[in-house]
C-alpha cells in the first residue's frame, strides 16, 4: 500500500513540476530562421561526439582478432582465419 501511495505522490509531484515549467517557459517564442543563425550556432554538438558506430564495432571485433594471435596450431589457425573472413569479423583493411 505504501508503494502505491509513493508512486501516486511521485506522479502528482512530477505533474506539478511540468505544469510549473509550462507556466514559466515562454510560449510565444520567435522562430529561428537561417538568417539569424550565427556561425557559432551552426556548428552542432554532433561534431563533438565520438564515432560511436566505429567504437562499437571495434569493441566487438577486437577480442576475436586478439584470440587469433593466441592460436599456435596451423590447422586451427587457418580454420579460425577463414571463419573470421566468412562471418565478416575481420576488419576491412
């Protein structure tokens, strides 16, 4: 019962915060056109973010490449190398 009461009070508090923010924020803001954008605003924050796709792909592939270095049997190493090529896990070089 206390959990339900806590949940309901949280919903009420968040609703009041949203209503309070709506009353403070301007509702008749001017539209931004390309004429009044300065050079500083034209550069977006995405230029500051790292290349997430490259980092993710490298994080997935690196353990498989490192494991290939630890295989000393030639037959198994050849099979593993072919497996990496067929599955696309070998990075494009």
